[in-house]
């Protein structure tokens, strides 16, 4: 069993006194229980109509959030490669720690902008591109 307030809320009637009064004034010409019965019936009708509407508030997308990010610039790739060379095998965890405010605070402007544009969760699945020479060798062997 719902209260009148809960029904009003589910039906989308505003929570202000004025909004509630506007709704109930439509039934003020009815006497006592008839007014209440007609108002509740209207609230139930509004709720049913609202629940029958398709819930299309956001378009369904098949691309992941990471695919929507802008591609890295050459400067950003160079900065990530230099950071990886400087910090070795654990460069991602060190950079993530730095991005969260920890030491050594050596991420610089380019990497800080990358954190702001892509976010720290982007870093985990990221893979450094193969060096250009290695790519050429791989292309020749194919």
C-alpha cells in the first residue's frame, strides 16, 4: 500500500505545495471520498503511463568508454615511452601512483594533461607502441 505522497512522486507530480495543490484542484468539485478516489485513480493512470514509456534516456552504444577517448598525440606517446624507460618494468604502477598524488612527482606537464584527459583507469590496459625500427623489421618478415 502506498501513501498519497509516494503516488504523487511516482506519477511525477512536483514536491512543492503549489504543484500538489494544482494537481488536486482538478478534483475539488467532488465531495470527500469521491475527490480522493478520483485523485488516486488519476495518479495511478499517470504512473501507468509513465512506466509504459520506453526508457530511452541514453542511447545504447556498443563502443567502450576507452574507445571514445581522443587518440594520443606523438608528444604524449614520446612522454609515456620516456617515462617507461626511466622507471622500468613497473612504470605504469609508478605513474598511476604519481597521478594519485604520490612521489616522485616527475610526471611533467604532458603526462599530467594526459591524466586529466584520459584518466588513471585508462593507463592499465594501455600498451606502448612498438618502436619504429621493430615495426619495420616485422613488416619485412611478413
